[in-house]
């Protein structure tokens, strides 16, 4: 992938190496979601750790829900702290250390170690989600307003390539381990060591070359950072009505991301429980989906800046609705493979487009704070969607088709809300209210 350092794409004093180092964080952290959340450890959790009980899928989704609830509580606070002290990069480093450390500890989870697995997944996922918010807050600093979609697309596209590499390395090891007669409880823990190591190594360029351009802000309550953070948080909540279109898009995000997060969390489980995929089939499926997701992020990222944010996201949501209907009605693997690849194209594009639009609607001096709210919305959706799916599959005694059909309605709700978002009005609000969240002069 070539990223040309052109004035029309990047802000002043941004080098090609720096934009690559920012995108490399997407490359680094995608291995965690691909291996732990989407493909290998989630099915291991359901079938081996939780012994494939009727409630196993619900326990998995509930575990993730707890971690996302913690992120929801902390994301705006961490975002405000990062803005005040210009500390995005330092906090990002802590998030990498935390996520890789607790992913490494998952190595010790075996059959029946349910509470240990729950505890470690909650912590690993908390640090992952926090880092995801922080790296996104750098986007408006390195891309011009008319290139946010393109730069975001580059990052998300590179992210799926990173996920492919982590999954590919794990898959190669699994094939070898199976040839040696090893069982899941023997080879799955090794894949977690591979994933954590690749995450740590691949994130190094980010910390070597990405600069923190934000400047520390004056405090309203000098020497009392706790009061400062919570006073700003209260003012943020009170003043959100001034950002009508940003607020409406955040609500839209909650709904359509609920559908996306459901597919991400249960795709491998659905493939195995409904379509009869084995472990190798599932990994091959996710590899192909990651390829199409990388293409989707790259292609739609370039389209977004030309045709507009709303038309791009609308197109992806229509694609998601078609995908859900195909997966629900699939009676053979061919139809399911088609549905999965539509999901891949929509996954990369919708994730990238949403992040870019948040950047476009964010005031300059409140970027980390607003991306903290973006993270809050995404994580809230990560609770609502998968829990809906888990509850329906549990109540219906394992009817995964019914569960995916019902959770697919979140895409429809998101599409209706999206139609009421006025991007240009939202941009003008961001420019006219480009100030720290406190309104007291210093």
C-alpha cells in the first residue's frame, strides 16, 4: 500500500513515515480482535472452557459486556485527561502494555477455568478498547478534513492485514499441532502467545514516530485534577446539545455498531453451530473476510471523501442488512460464504467511515474527549448487540438463526437515524465551538 505525502491528504508537517506509524497501530491491535474475540479464543471459550453449555454463548457475550461497561465509564474521563495533559501517546503505551500482558496470561486458561478466563478477558479487552479510542483521537491531527475518510481507510485496511498475519501465524501453528496429535487445550494457548507478541512488536513504530501535537491546557481547578476531570465531564454532557448532528450520529453509531459488534463476536460461533464449520474452515473463513474487509476499508475510504460521509455509510448499512438476510436464510455453505464476504466489505468500510465522520465533526481542542465519547458509543453497542444475540440464543435453546435475524434490526434503526444527520451543519458547529469544554477564561 502506497501512502503519498501530498498536501491534499495530510496536515502540515506530517511525514509519510508518521502516517504509516499511526496506521501501524491498527495493524498491531487487529491481531488481538481477530484471534481472541472473533476466531480462535471465543470458540475455545464456548466449547472447552465453558464446556459447550446452552448458556456458553451468553456467558461469552456477557464477559465482553462487562469489559465494555468499564470502558464506557472510563472512556470520557480518560479522554478529558488526555486532552488536559496532551497525554494520548503515554496512555496509549499503557494500553498496549495492559492488553498484551493479560492476553499472555490467557495462556494459562484451560478446560473448566471459567472464572479465570472471564477475569483475564475483561482486563485484556478493557485495555484494548481504551487504546482504540486513543489512537483514533490522533486522526484529525494528521489528516485534513477532506481526507479523513482516506487516511482512516488506510489505517483500517492495514489493520485487517495485521489481523490476517496474526491469524495466519496461528493457523500455521494449529495445523502443525494437529499433525502432532495435539488437542485444542494444547494449541490454543500458544496462539495467544503469538498474538500478544505480534501486537507488542508491531506497535513499536507508533511509539517511535507518531508525535503528540496537542498542547497541555490550563486547569480550571488548579492542583485538583479529579475535580477538573469531572467538572469538564459534566459540562460536556450539558453542552452536547450544541453539537446536534454529532450527538445524533453518536446515537446512530450505537445502533448500527450493535449489529456490527454482534457479527464480529459471533461469526465463528455461528459458522460452527449453524453451518457445521470445523476449526480449520472457520479460520479460513475469517482469513477471507479479513481480506475483503481490508479491500472495503481502502476502497470506501477513498470513495468517502468524494461522495460524502452519509452516502458512504448508508451504502454499507444496506450491505449489512443484505448480509444478515443471506446468513439467516443460508442452507448451504455457498450462500454463507457470499454473506461472509459481504460482511467483510461492509465491516472495513463502515468502521473506517464512522471514525472519519467523528473526526470531521469534532472540535480541535476536544478531540480526545470526543473520541472518548465515540468509544463510549461503540462499547455500549458492543454490550447491546452481542447480549441481545446471546439472550435470544439462550432463550430459544440455541436458535442462532433467530438470534442473528433479530439483532440485524439494529442496522435498520441505525440507517433511519443516519438520514437525519446533517454533516455540513455539524461541521460548522464544530468550528464555531472550537474551545475546551470549560467556558471560564483563564
